[in-house]
C-alpha cells in the first residue's frame, strides 16, 4: 500500500516542513522510574492526521498534523517512513517538481534534526503501476535511459539524503505489478536496482537498499521469483497485512507463525517492515478488539525476532479520509466492499479524532519497552 496521502496547495508546503513519521517523545522521569528496556528495533508510525470534520483552512490542517505528530512522539516512536512516487518528483524527463523537491528536502532535514531513523521509499513501481516520468512509460528497466534518469534524480535528492536515510526502498509492493503478467520484467528490474546500489556505493555507502515485496508474495507459491529479485539487496523490505484473498482478516495471532516464516526465507540480511497494519471494520470480519489484539501480537512477535527486524512502521495513526479511500480504490482498481473497508479502517484511531482500542494497546506496548 502507498505510504502517504495526497494534498495539494499551501498545506503541502506547510506539511513539507514537518514529518510524516514520528520520533522520540522524550520527557524527564526525575530518576524515579526503572531504566527503560529498549524496543526490539526502530518504531515508526505513519502519522496521518484526523480528517473529520473537514478543516476550514490550511493552518487548521497543519495544527491537526502537529497534534498527530505529538501524539506519536509521546508514544515513543523513533523512526520515520516517507515515500515519493518518481512520477511526482519528476513528471516529465528532466523536469523536476520544485514543490515536491522542497517537501522532500525539508522532511529529510526535520527528521535528521530530531535524530529519527529514516526509511525512504522511491516508488518507481507502486503496487499496481509504474510511477516513472512520462517519457519512460514503455522503456525497459535495464535500459541505460531508465538507469541514467534515476541517477539524475538521485543527484537531486542525495544532498538531503546524506547522513539522514538508513534504508532506501526502490519500488513499493512490486510483486503485485510483476505478477499481473509482467514476470518477464523481473530480471531487468533487478539490474536496474543493482545499478542504483552501485551508484550509491560511492556516494552514500551507508544506505541499505532494498525492494518492497508484500508478505503475501514472500509466503506464496512464487517465492523463488522474489528471492531472485532481491538477491542483491542489502536489506529485505516487506509490507504485512494479514488478510485472506477476499480482504477479510486472518486471526491476529497469525503473526506468530508469519514472522518466523518470513525470517527463515532470508537469514543473512535484516528485514525491514515498511508497513504493518490490520483493519477494524466488521465488513472484513474484524473488530476493534481484534485490531487491538493484533497490536499485542505484533509486539510479541517483534520481540521474539531477536533483533532481525531493525525497523517497523505502523500504518497508520488515523483512518484515511473517505475522499482518499475513494481515490485509492480507483487507483488500485479493486471494486470490492471488503477492500474498501480494509482501506477505510486501518488507523489506530478514528478519523474523528477518537481512540480505537488499538491505540490504547499500542501505547501500552510501546511504553513497556521504553
């Protein structure tokens, strides 16, 4: 699933000065509390703000974002996940969107100032489609023109990334795109990402590069395809939403088998969980209670991973706006009531700024590890 929401106009620039993820809440315990126990890895939350009722102006949207960020800071997260479609940063070949680049630069800077560990996604592919400049729509992934264009984009981004990004995902949930009759493109895409790694190796060698593949693909019958695709990757990156094929939920404790199964597939590199989420809608056979139980189960499974999952991002703080849900349904092209309900209820809190049971569970679990 995409890691961000769309908003145009002045509020885009305002939010660009802030963060989409979150960081340490801090605070002085006066020396009265026991020494904190470290989290199993970096904890991040996609800090989508509440949207109901609709804000009256850009400053009110900004205030809501600040409130969302503060809420997650208080919960003790210490990481950030931010993603950008290539086609938005560079709509036409060699023509960069100055507003989006400004947002990118400010986000990287602000996160670094608060010492957040950052996962950056460059959505060359975003689940169901290419997100490349218009002139590259039909160009092969391993074509020098494609590789050269990405290197040129990286030249625009590297100054802001330097010393600030630990993990870089080249493509979001790419298995969905390739599995839709495009498996022949996998080898060329591996070459493309390998070229990006080589390019970064002499410029930002500290960045670990991977490709985001869904957990369903890792645990599915074509797993060897994704093992081959990511054979050169520095890190394995995945999204995890335990759903049946009809988008109804699997039991919350599925994570206790799924995390070990994932980790067993690749044992020589760390696993980064770009997105972890669980809907609460009854339409998908879920509930607030099941979502809250999933929160507890994830923290337990993360602890049992013994450090092999150094970064986990929760998707997301508040439910998406109804408008954005409708946009995403069209984008993904899935006309299914349970799919809509899944998108509509992923937040740990409601879109009207009230808690779900899952938020209390999250705060409890995070506090137990600080």
